[in-house]
C-alpha cells in the first residue's frame, strides 16, 4: 500500500472527525495473492454490472432503487452470469479475482434482494430471511448472503478491507461503488473504499478535546478480522481486536492523527448503526 498517497487522498476528503449482517467473527485464514490472471467466463460480464452501478448509484453511494426496479434486466443478466460460473473456472482465478467475484456477487445480490420487494422496504432488515434464508444461485451452488460473507470472503481470504466493499443496503454501510471490483484493480479499489468509508460522518471521528475516537460499528462486529495482519502488542487502546482496528485505521489518516491513535490516550466507542435503506 502506498501510504503517503492514500494519506493525502484521505486528507483531501471531507472527514466527519461502511455491509454487513452481524454474524460470528471467525478470523479469516489465508493470505491473499497479488497475482493477476485473465480468466473470466464469457457469461460473466462485469461491463454489464458497471452499467447498472453507474446508472443507479450516485457519487455518495446512494441507490435509485425505484429506477432499478423498473429496469432490472441488466442486473438480472449479471446475476445469471454469477450463477453460471463453474468450479474449474473459479479455481483458475487468482485470489484477488476470487475476492472481486464474491464482493460483486454480495453487492449485486443485495440489490436484487431489495428490488425483489414490492413495495420497496424502508430497511433491508424488513426483508424476512434476507441474510440467512434467501438463497441465490451462484457458481453452480445455492448460497445465502451470509454464506458469501462469512463462509467465502471472511473464511477463505485474509483481507479485512472487504468490510469497506460489501454493502448491506443501509445508510451506515460503506458507500456502494459505482463500478465493479476487478482483480486487476482490487488493491487500489479497496483502499479507495476505506478512505471513503472513514470519511463518512459515521465512519471515523477523532475528538481530541473530548479525548474520544469513534468508529463504525462494523469494526466492533468484525474486529477479529484485522488481527492477523494488523495485530499489535503495544500502542493504541482497547482489546486486541480494537488495537488491530486502530492500527489499520492509522494507515489512512495524517501523521499527526496516526501518532495520536498510537499513543492510545483516548476512549474508543462506536457509532450507532442506521439501517435505513441507502436510497436516493
């Protein structure tokens, strides 16, 4: 990661100083690769998904669900492509391509889950079984959104930045990106997602006068995911998971804020989570 570049980018954002269902916080296992391959099934066309996102998602990550519901053909076509991916094709991809596949799948199937409802719900939590019961055909299997998040992304890859990329259709989720994730660009895309997520009013707040640091509730739910890469024995504050999270965040702030976070002389707390639908 090019820390200086992303620190500058972070400072350029308007900082208010995320998606995810709450679930078990089993730490991920394997380190992710940076190798890139050109493998992609003909039926899985990320350009189609790019069109959906660029048409119905604005620069703040808010979604025109009503418009998407009325013209959902491209979304359905892309999801049909997810279903058609076979095991051999998936196995031929690099890890970054596999991560991009699952992140795109989670987000596109979340969009599908929302627009399947008539009338549209005011919150994804109003859809019965949306995470644990509703199954979607994907890679010649049937998976729930929880399967994708907890049994694929979190279990198979040591990449906690996925929490800045998967979007659970709520106001307090990280912003939905206006383009598909790809293996070739995944590292930069995930870093940009973290920057935008932390810049939100309920992403990160550092209040020196009050001696308080607040972060997204997602860091509380899934804090253990940061331990394998960002775990530290000294510095910062809180539990092992909290220190790991703060160490991670310190890579995306100014040097002054990084020093403040590392010193640990503050109270850490979490923003309330707004589950209102992230609609335009």
